C-alpha cells in the first residue's frame, strides 16, 4: 500500500490499537523511510502521549501506555546482539518495535510482524508492505 506521512501515522495508530503484550514488530527500511513515524502512530494506538523519538543513539527507549512500548534501533549494535538483553524486551509484557531488525538475523524470534517501508520520490509517499512471520501475526494483515 502507498501511504503519505499522515496516512502512515494513521496506519500505525490503527495497528497499535490491536497490538497485544508480547507482540514484536520489525521495521525494515532505509534512513528516512518512516520507521520512527510509524512507531509514533503505534504509540498513539497504545495510548502513549509522550513524544516518541528515534532510539538511534540510546538503542532502546521505553514508553508507558495501555501496554509498554519498547522501541529499539539495532543498527549500531551490528553483529553483536548480545550487547543488549533482547530477551528482556522480546519476551516481556509490552510491545517491542525493532528498527533495522533484519540485522539481528537468527537472533530474531521465530514469530513477528515485519513492516517494510520504501520511500518513494513521488508525493512524499512510502510503499508499505506487511509480512506475517508466524500464525499469530496473520490477523494483523488486514489493517
């Protein structure tokens, strides 16, 4: 689906309303593709009213809403996923959103929702593709 920034926020908010404790979302896309914008929408759907910022330099930011939101950017940890305790977030009581999650490779859980964002040079739009990895995430494909 093709979405502008406003639509991307609304998409995230709609999805965020449906998320459950333990859900893991992997956001894939180049710099500026809209990963943090999408996460802002997810936060709105989770009832988070504080400003959501990119976790690029902090690795993980935590927010409180209907469920805790763990927003990670694993770009800087590269090939050393053991440098942070992923299990604490992946198997916690909140929703985990991982920017650049594809870099974790085999350290990703078997089941997660992948959202691929491609920035298009036309109308400030993004091509958004949602891929369910595991049966639990199939229900999120109709967002």
